[in-house]
């Protein structure tokens, strides 16, 4: 099966969590992976080609695409996984405007700029896969997370726009919506919530696990496997889809 063999692939947010697992899985299946994140130490330990870039800026997005093209070739698969969480957010009437701007810059502007840059080659070549990591918060809003919720809702709009615009050129665009996954970003939010409520982070994680019929949270590997399928040639029948990976839960 063709899968992702030989395909030039950019995975953002690849230093840790879901992005790191995804980069490793795609590489193990023959993809030529460029891992992108802001932390060089985390990227270096992956053992893959990497580019250090701030994807909340146009310069960082351009650098990542240019370096991938220069070192590996035109991007054929874009896994847009980087993002900022909501642990630092407040209820909307207390929210600082800078929080909104920073979240949108990283979670929505970056994916837009990266999509715009890679699609030019994909359309000409007649092939491409874009996979966006949204969240169940892209469908069911979290408390005190107006910027994060809005950015993840917006990411689905971007994904569907790409699907409509580029679908006639052999390009597909889909999203995964993970529920609670025990990643460093999610653990930061658990600690922040625990401090606010006067309980332990372990108790927060137990509560999160109770949201799902399986009685546990999702693993990074479970999300990464769905991403890997959507990145493959075999996923050609899926376009404009938002796939929830939440063990049958809603959050």
C-alpha cells in the first residue's frame, strides 16, 4: 500500500506530545519528515530533519516551508499540529486582549499562512494532504477559554475552506479533534485548574478520564494514528471532515 512512503511531510509542534508521536510514526512508515517547533533541544532528540521556527509569525512560517523545500522538496503532506493552550485564560470579561491576539496568531494565523504556502505546489502537482489538529473544544466550548475555543472553531473553518478550494486538485484537508490527552500542554492546564480549585492535578486527570465511557483519557498514539491515516494516500475519500478522537465522549 502506498501510504506515505517517500512523501515530503511537515509536522508542526513536533517537539512534544501528539506532534512528536506523529512525526515518529510517519517517519517509520517511509515519509520524509521535517519536524518543526520552537524548541531545538526537543527537535534534536527526535533524530529527524528539523527546523526551529516560531509559527506564530509570517517569517517563521515562511522559514519552515522554505527549509523543507530546500532540504527535502515541496511539501506533499502538512500536519498542522502546533498550538497554544488555554491554561492561562480567564472568563471572557476578565480576559486580556493580548491573550486573544497571541492565541489567534499561533493557533489560526500560523495554520493559514502554512496552508497558503504549501498549497501552491500541491495544486500544481495534483496531490496533497493537509491535516489540522483542532480539539473537541472546536465543537463544545470549554469554560474560561474564549480565545482557545474560538481558535479551534476557526481552524475547522480553515480546514473546510481548504477542502473546498483545493479538492479539485487532488488535495484533501481534514482535521482531528482530540479529547483530553495527557500531553505536556494538557498537564499544564490540569495543574492550573488544580491550583485554582485547591485539589491535586491527579484528581483533575481522574475527573477528565471520567468524561469518557472507557474511563481513561486518549493517548497521543491514538490521535497520531488517525492523523497518519488522514495523511496517507488511502484517505483519498475523506475531505473536509472533522474526526473526533475522544473515546466516545464529547470533551
